[in-house]
C-alpha cells in the first residue's frame, strides 16, 4: 500500500528554491504513474554576485557608536520570490479545476517558505506534505520515495 495515496489525476509538486516539477498521477493510488506536466526553473546567482557593496552602517541618535546593517541575502530573496510564483501557479490551477488533490514535496526550508505564499484554497487541497529534496531525481525515483 502506498505511503502517500495519490489518486488518479492527483497532483504532486516537487520543488525547492529554484526548481519545481508539477506531476500528475496517470495511474491510481495503488500503482502511481507520475507524468511531468510542467517544469519551472530559475537559476539564482550567489548572494555575493547579486549584492552591491559591503553592508551599510547606521549611526544611532542616542549613542555615539555606529553599527553595521546586516547584509541582504539576495539569494534567499530570489528563492522566496520563486516559491511565490510556484504558489501563484498552484492557485491558478485550482481556479481552473485542474487540482483537487495535491502532494507537496520540498526541503524543510523551502516547504516553510512556500507555506507563507499558499492561499487557503491551495492549503485545502494539500493531502500530504513531504519534507524531502527530490527535485533533482528522475520521476521513477520520485515515485519510489512516494510509495515506500
């Protein structure tokens, strides 16, 4: 019996901060057969390549000292924006009645970030969340992870 029952025409979204695979089950809950419907992919440069100069400094009015401002993590911002696009895509797919059952698979940090972008209607169709990084695996290996 599969660990994550994915019904016929159920969806699996496997994502991280720069890649998302949208898969649909053409099999049944007993014998899943995932097919790639869409792939979203963005390459992000490292933060040191995206940023500008060294972090700024702030002078507080109450004291004479100065303190550094934390450097913006541009890579993290880019990943968060990408996961927002994935959540927006899922929202649109629910509006067009494509998604009724969803398994969301992402590494723990990406899973936490994408949750911040999910609307209530997307959250309602999520049957299972799996905190694993499977984005770089072939589809047959993703199926193995979902059925073992």
